[in-house]
C-alpha cells in the first residue's frame, strides 16, 4: 500500500446536480466514492470485505443511488479502518451531492423485514450529526465482517453527512438477516428523505430557513 505524504488528504468535487465525487487518502485507507442521488441503483463496489460490499449494494439498489466505491485498506490489521472510513467518505459525498437541501423531503423512515428479522430506520437531514442504534447482533462475525463495525460505518456516515439517524433491529435471530434489514431500511429511509417534493420546490424544509 502506498502511504500518502500528508496524514490525511480529502478532495471533493461537485460533478453536477445531485452528484458528487470524494477521495479520502490516509495512512490507513485510500478511498474513492462517487454518488448520483437520482440514479437507478447501479453499483460498483470494492472494499475487500465481501459482506460489506453486499451491504453497500443494498444502499444503492434500494436507495436508487448510483454508487461507486473503491477502497484499499489495511485489512491485514482488521476491517475497522476500511468500514469506518468508507462511512466517512460516503457521508461526505452525500452531503456534497445534496447541497443546500432545497426541495428535499428531509425526513425518511422505513421498516424492512427479511424472514424472521425486522428493522426500522428513521433519518433526518437536520444538519446535526446524531446516531442512536440498537441492534443486538446474535453473532460477532458475518463472514469476514465484524458485526460491531456496523455502528462504526453509520457513525462515520452521520458525522459527515450531518444527519440524525435512528436504527433499531426489532426482531432477528440470524445476524446476516439482522444486518441486511438494517442496511435495506437505511437505503429506503435515505431514498425517502432525499426525494424532491414538488410541493416544496426550491424551499429549505426548516422554519429556520437553513439546515
């Protein structure tokens, strides 16, 4: 792995309406993310952690977000830096793409089942980072993915997308199902919150006039 000369370098380029590209390079990870919030769910994903790629694919597919993520991380240590830093970079890209938030619905929520598992996710593009997550995983590992890193991914995301996010796994026995319902519900909630409201075109959805 090539180590950048600076401890951290982040570049963000707005590439058009509701699209963005972000690169984040540190001594631990080198990441490139592209998003199109008005996409069709196409995804090109490479993080080196198969189950994590599968979860990111849920965000693209069910959020109708075109998503490109390439991450080269220090997986010889563990997956922590890779998963957390992808969350950070994806949050930066979403914040860049959504811009001033004029016309968006702002709030979104979703319940998603998968067999015995059921999760609820509620999101607010509030401008205030906050994560409340209650997911009692029944297994520590899902493939080569450490289930504890789910929290780290979403914490990185909310801190840089500037959203409030509530995640609850209401039922579940199989950890794979628990995690998948969380990511699918997140995608659906994200899609709802980012949807443009024709009744509020050009208006910031806040009595403060800014988010």
